[in-house]
C-alpha cells in the first residue's frame, strides 16, 4: 500500500535563523504555534487575525492551520514548551 504524502505548505517555512527553526509563516517571524493558539485555543476567527495582523493573509493563516494538522505532535510540543512552568504543571494534573 502506498504511503500517504505530506502536502507541501507554501506559506510555512523553517530556518534556524528565524525563531530557532520552528515553523513560521513564510516571510515573517509569526510562529505557526501562535496561529494555533489564537484560532484553535482562543477561538479567534482567521478573518479577525488578518485584521489584527495586517501583514498576514487568510491563505497564510489557513496554511498554518493545515500545517498544524499535518504536524500536530510537533506543534503541540512547541506550544507546551512556551507555556510557563506553573501552567504546564496545572495542565498535567
């Protein structure tokens, strides 16, 4: 059975010199994890994100969300790493 291919994400990039190599929206320093936090965890609509951060496009936001769903474990680990220790302890109870 053929292995499924992971789709490319034209609006997401990773470079060691930008945010320590974590996935960001290409051409910015806006991390994919931040898109996930705002949209999926806080309930902000993608349209609201592009109003708040006018340098982002809807295509970029949706591609960041698509990247998250293709690399969920990795991005969730990045989110956990950014949380203060007290929050991590509370969530692990």
